[in-house]
C-alpha cells in the first residue's frame, strides 16, 4: 500500500479599517501563508489602501501592496469602480 502525504498549510490575516469621513475610508491588512514544506519560506504580505466614494455608485481606490520578506515585490494600484 502506498501512503499519501496530505499537504498542510497555515494561513491567517489581520485587518483594520478606519472611517475618516463618511465618504473616505482607510484600511491596513497583514496576511501570512505558511506551507507544510519547511524548505519553502512563508509568504507575508502587507496591504494598505484608501477608498473614496466620489459620487453615488462611484468609488475610487488607491492601494499599495508589499511582500514583507522580499522588499522588491510590491505594487501600487489605482482603481475606479462603477456600480449600476
């Protein structure tokens, strides 16, 4: 009989939201994923964003995301969302 190895991952996150004005919100999120293989380092990501309700059904967001272990892996995104 062949034995199977079930992969085991651990993941968690913490997030904080702050309402600056009724139309302006800031958020920060920290998350980590640890695979079962000790040879593979865990992934740790920090995300920070600001969201503004420009008009009814129109939302603008500015988001910065960074891999905390490797400082070279980061992104800055600007989003405009419409809901109809």
